[in-house]
C-alpha cells in the first residue's frame, strides 16, 4: 500500500506535467493556456499536498522535459511549494462552483488543510490557525445537506455539500471505485439481491473493534456501517458463511491474526444497489462543506474562542440528529471528526495532528514520532540514487 501511494501520486504528477508541456507547445491564446494550466497545477498541488502528508520529504518535479533523476526536497520546501502554487493559480481559477473541477473554492479548501496541519508539517511554533480560518471563509456557495447520505448517493452530484470529488461512471470506463466490494463478505450479495445480482466481494476491510459502539444510536451516521445479522433477501433466513455459520458482523475482533470472516463492521457509507457493477458510478468525495465548518471549529477552539466554534459544530451534529453542549473542546471535536468522516481518508491525518496516532491502541504499540511519515519505498530508492530515505527508517 505504501509503494502504491508513492507511485500513484507521482504517476498523476507526471501526467499533469506532460499535459502542461503539451499545452505550452500548443497553438492557442496565452490567456486560454493560463486558465487550463491553473487547473492542472491545482491537481498537481493536490497530489503534493497528499505526498507532504504521507511521505514528507519528496522530490518536487514540474518540468516534463527534464530527464534528470530528482532528489528529495525537504518537507518544509514541499509545504512552501504547495502554498505558493495554490496562491499563484488562485486568480486564474473560476470563482464559481464547477462540479469535479479545481476552482477557487477547492484551492482554498486545500490551503485550509495545509494551514490546519502546519505544526505537523513544519514543527511546533508554526501554527497558522487564523490563516486556516481565513481560507475557510473564502469557501462559499455550499451548504450542509439536510440528509447526510445525499453526498453518498449513486447520483451524488446533486449534493450541494460536495466541494470536490472524483467523478466516476463505470460505463465511461473509469477505474478504481470499488472500495465497497473490498469490505463486504463474500456472500453479502444474497443480502442485497434475491438472485445474488451483486458483484463479488473481497471481505477485506472493516472497522476496528468498538467503532460501531462509539456512535450514539441516534446518530444517523451510524448507518455508514453494516453491522449485525445479514438475511437472505429471497428466503428471509440468515446468510451463511462457507463454514455454515451465519453471517453476523460483529463490533469485535478477538485476534487480528486469525480473525473470523464476520468480525468487524463493514463500510456502507455510499449507496448500495442491486446489480451494481464492480466499478461504482457514485463520485468519490474528497472535500465536503462539513469539513470547512469543522476545520474552522478546531482553529477557533485552539485560539480560545470555543463560544464562536460551538454554532459551527452544532450544524454538523444537528444534521446527524444530535445535540451539542454549550462548551466544546478539542477532545469533543476529535470525536466528532471520527464520526463525520468515517471511511473518508481523514483519520490518519487527524490522529497525527491530535497526537493520538503515536499512542498505544488496539493492535498497535506506542508509535515513535518518525513514523508520522512513511518510508520511501526501497524499489524507488533502488531506481533513483538521488533519493535519501526518510529519518528513522
């Protein structure tokens, strides 16, 4: 997975650089080139923001024609590159909402993410809470959808909460949108369809023990997980596993090394439909307006303005069917982040920022600080003698 993370990001960066190179040598007006390249540079900045978070010290490559093997840049330099790119392209991006495209709203959301994690990326004393708030305030035109699951429908492009997503359409040949099938049990298809008309599932991804119980029963977001006994849609009797036992997803995992096939709750945040293809048609959500509200909430709490933060987090909790206390603190917010963005790829970053990533937990010993970033894969080191391994590895 670490190798794939490195390669997919740099493959994306390489493709962006290639298209920018082609545009630079194309016959079109300079103004048109600038606007197209602004969006491409925004995509590249997104890749580098992810690499900054995952690997820290990575090569900055922007010239497609340069064939020299690149060396690492420091994490601070990658941070500065992402910030400068997003600021530089901002005037040339659209100020309107354009679904699935890099706009000023998307760029400002990326800046807010960057500033929120500044002390992680640059070290203690480099907090930029107010800059994060300012970036959040520049994100406009969105709202909290009354129904939490509108953003996760098969036709989720109707959501007015989605700031940025990856548009998918299986009939158009898009690839990679099969996470749900990686989670469900092999025989889950019989609970979804009376005829078993559902894609094969891998039984590979589940929630950690206690995740389901962490949610209040009144919290509508609890339905993001599939738990409990699964009944055959045709017969009404329990679905059976290969060993003859009933398929009953538990909130416990007794032993990670020999986990039973039904242990651990499963991902069901995105709409599931009978007859779905392996490649789903829902768009994969990368940024939602609730994140803007909760980033601003966190910054206000850290700036000792929790009274101003309370109404923001209350919008998110009210939509979930929950009340909000008059005073909110960082622990309360951290718990809310876990509930709101379950299975959306936020938790590792949040855990590192709050420090919980390094503490002992289920199936995890105390984690040394250098593991806050991943190692550069050995395969990549072997191909490029200019790369230097991250500290500690």
